[in-house]
């Protein structure tokens, strides 16, 4: 049984204590100070709940209403990078795939379900502004290896079912989600000068190191690139975020275990 904890939106906590959006209009780089405070609250909440779950020693899930990269949607790129650098040299990779196992972006109702859009809670944007901000927020998370956008092609209940199924699949629980990730092997390196301007992308170098024991395996989970049958395999993945000028901007590491639990699952 998973224990599920929820991290509330940090900016809502500020707003509920009297902070007004008018503060962004204050001269002197106020957006940076606001997002710095939001980041303080967000990191503190996430890290505190993670410590609680680890101390419990049983499976658990932390659901975050927002993530650190959302703050970049409210600042220009240069100020955002300065904000990250001021935090012991944090990079966008650290704030994105370095902190979150998956990102599920629920598209605003202002895009495809306009009649259901309302200014409730701390929301102040018009539908047009909400669409622009939604696009910026989606772009902020491009590059995460498990980034899923859930649109308004269904009703709200259908939208929630997609979210629940995607979360269940991530945790290895039964799911009805029918989603396939495609990867393409190109004949040659693409010329990025011809890449469409309206499509956001990042460049990564990925290195995988497989860990194995020298013992006779019993079954096949398709992990051993030398054709050996294995019922469990582990690999470490190094993921380097590379700029278009081929400068490494951040590195994250992950450990993955693939194991047969029943049948072909």
C-alpha cells in the first residue's frame, strides 16, 4: 500500500498569506525575488516530505501541484538562469529531471474547453493569457524523459482517468493506458538550423552502464545487450544536457531496475 503525500502550490501559500499579484509590478526585479521565495517554499516542502517517506521505509508517492521549472514561465531566460546559479550552481537539469520522476502537464481549460475556464482561487489571467502561460509552462518541462501532456480532447473525468492511469503505469500498477513512446535512429546528425522555430527541444547525451553478476540467469526480460537471459537487470544512466554550442549545462544520474514480477510483467 502506497502512502500518498501532496505538496501544495508554493505561490498559493504566499497568496493565502496576503501576497498580491500587484507585487510583480514593483520596480527592482520583483519577479526574481518572488520566484526565489516560491522556490524556497517548494524545495522545503518537497524535501521535508521525502524525508518523512524515506524514514517510514515503505513505498510512497509525493504528488506536487507545481514543480520548480514552472517558475521560469514568469521570468525572462537570463534572470531565471541567474536565479538558479545563485543556488549553489543549480541547473535547469537539476530542477527538472534531477528532482522529479515524471511530469504530467494538464493543459488549461482555456485551450480546448474554454467554457469551463474560470478565474477561481488565485487565477487572474484571461483565457488568452492563460493559453500563453500554459505554452510557456509546457516548454519549461521539455527535456524531461517522462513528460506527458494531457489535453482537453476528453471531458474532465476522462482527463483525470488519463492522469491516474499514467501515474499507475509509472508505479508499475495495473493501468489501461495505451501509450507508446517512439524513438528514431537517424542516418546522420540533423542540421538544427532547419529545425522548426515553433517546436521546443533540448539536446542530451545519454550513457548507460549495465550492472550484472557472473551467474547463470533463468529468464529473459530483454535487458542484456549480449543476448543473455536475465530475470533482473540494473543500469545506471548518465544524462548530460548539452547546449547548441555543445557546452554541457547539467548532468543527472539515475538507477533503473527491470524485474519480472509475474508472467511477462
